C-alpha cells in the first residue's frame, strides 16, 4: 500500500512540475523548456504505465492526451529548420500545449487538487 501511495504522490508531484513548466513556457516562450518538460512527461508515463492502480486507469484518457500531444510537439519542432519556429509550427505547438494544459487540468480536478 505504501508503494502505491508513493507512486501516486510522485505522479502528483510530476503533475505540479509539468504545470509549472507549462506556465513558464507560456510566460517566456522559451522553447528550451521542452527539454525539462520531456523528462517530466517521460517520468509520468513510466509511473502510470508501470502501475495497475485504478487511479491511473481513471486518468488514462487525459494522460494519453498529454503524451500524444507532447510527442506531436517534438515531431513539429524536429521539422523546423535551424530551430526556427515559423508561424505554422507555432500555431500547431500552441494547440498541442493548450490540449496538454486542458488534460492536466482535468487530471488535477480528478485528484481533487483544483
């Protein structure tokens, strides 16, 4: 039981960290924040998919939105030339970030943290 609670607590900490990283990215526009976000999202995925707890099954649809949209951000950024994000890429990245932010809010609400 303690292991399960520790995993949930770690996941909640990662949710908070991702929220802070998103807020910083929205505030500064610094795309270098994606490196930290990538590590956070990968750790969230590892915890969630390594755990059969019902809590993680309940939030799976929103987690999937986070994982898929972050993968799409990475794909879009890899297609940019010399790291320059053009208007089309920026529009796509912004949409994916909004999707992540909405899913993050849904999960936080489900955990009763909002």
